[in-house]
C-alpha cells in the first residue's frame, strides 16, 4: 500500500549475555501504614521498593525468565483476560496466535532441577497445587544454566528482538538511539512525533498513525508531554519478594528458575534465586555459599494506587490489602522452606521489587477498546493499557495486545 513503517527505538542493539548490565533501577519509597508489629516481623516491608526495566531493543523481555502465563481467570479472578472481558474487549484469538508463534510449552518435569523438585514435593505435601510454568523457551536448546536474565546465549529463549528483526526483514526502518518525547497532533488528529536522535539533534517524523509502545514508565511521559488527559494514574508494579534460606548444596543458582508455580488467587509462589539472599544471610552470621541458597518468589497483584508524572517521578501506596497478601504468601513460602529442612534462623526476604509496571494509560481511562487515545490515529500497545495488576508475568498477553493493535491499525490504513 506504499506505507512506510518506522520503528523509533530509544535504545540500541545489545549482545545476548549482557542484558543485566543494561538494567535500570529506581528506588520507590512506598507510602504505607505499617503497624509496629509488621515493621518488626516483616522488616523487608520498611525498605524502598526497587523498580527495574531495560530500555534497549527488546526491552525487559531480554532479561525475562521466559514465563508465558496466559493471565486467565483460571488462576486469578481479576486476570488481564477478565479485565478486558469486563470492558467488552476480547484478545483470545491473538493470545492463541502469540502462544503458537512464541512456541509456548510447559516446563517438562524431566528438566526440573534438584531444588525445583524439592520445592514441588514440599508444596504438594503441604496441600498446595503445584504445576509447571508455561515458558517461551525451546527446551531442546535450553542448557538449564539459570542465566536467563543475562539474555540467552543458546538461542533457546524468545525475546522481543525477534519481532524487531522480523519487521526490518519485511521492510520496516529501524532508527536506534532516538528518544521520542512528544506526539504531535492538531484538531484531534495525529501529525507525527518529535524527538532527539543520537547526535542530540531534534527531529520531526510526520505520520498518519502512531503506536506508542515505550513501556508503562516511558509511555505516560510521552503522552503527558503531548497534553493527553488522565495519563499516569493507577500505576501498579506486580510486586514481588524472594524468601529464602540455607539448604546445603541446593544448587538453585544453576537451575532454570520459576519452572513451577503454586497459585493462590491474587498471588503465586515459584522457585527463584536472588543475589540479594546471600548477603542478607551473611549479615545474620550464616556461613553460606551461592550453592547453598534456596529461594521462593512471592509475586502478588498490588493495588493500583499510585501515579507517575511527566518527569518520571512515582508515588505509590502499599495498602493494608497489599500488606495482608504479602504476609499470607510469606508464611506459605516459609512453610515450604521449613518443610525442606531450611534452618529457621537463616530465613530472609529481599526488599520488594517491581518488574511489570502497568496501568498508566489504562483502557477506559486513556485508551478505548481499540487501544486508541483521544487523538485519532494514536494508539498505545504495552502494559500501560492494562487496568489493574494481574500478579502474573504479562509478556504473552502484551504480545497479544500488540497483535490486536496491529490488526486494528492495518484495518484503518
């Protein structure tokens, strides 16, 4: 049709194996009303939350652990799929397409590592329903090295760089190190975008259609700079913490992480190694090496009470409901660790983390059911559009959203 497609990327192309070095972190001091008892018994709740993201090509998918949750109501009644259905929006067809293209498979039991097997057995003995995690990983290529967060060196894990390369092969033009800071519009219609290139020059690109997919932290900044309304409210993080302790020769650090999960509605538990666990145990006087660290991630759907402004400053509240969910999940994780034989005095928990921010350009608030903003021709296609925290890895659903947006844009060309 003679249309020219431009992909304007803030980041650049990176090599697999080095993505952790590109990770950006931001500390968020949470508003909370913790009781004195909670401050004493759950000291990790008093620390600032660490929010992480990657702004290179492929975004944070490059450092994901390959989890491909379907975000359906079978695990959580307020799943993304249910949230969309409540707004008369269906992306089921796109979700199936995405799962096929990303080769989603459940983590086969024959590849479970030593610690994963132990955690699964302990969870089942405690009456929890333990199931394998779906992943976009080619298990025939996977070396189970446990280094997914660096970017896969064996071409086993899918990440979004695959889609970028495919788009370029089909004729799209990729412009790297270009920082879009505003969408241009007039009389409620899009005119293009303006940004700064790698030579620090201001450049304007004219366009009849603009899809903003800069992530839930950068998309609201672009939209706010462009004078769009109601942007940046109800931010969520899909908050998690890792609870761990000493188990001799656990070897979890050398396993494919989060290979299984136990679902509990608003939250789930999954085997996870965090580099923060070792020094926390050492601070308690525990003599421990990396191979002796075992951990369980608690991830929950946090309340979407928070804002982000045009400078990227975030205010976020940890509600009583959030705290109660953390306490409940924490106790279940501790029960599993104790069942494994972990020394009670060695048990520690990391500070709260956030890796799945969303809600900052939500459907029904900033975009409509076609993911289009108040300005005709401007769409949003990332986790910003998800109204409330799913408490689950959202990558597969975000790919489905992108597919839906692509179909809508193509139809309207």
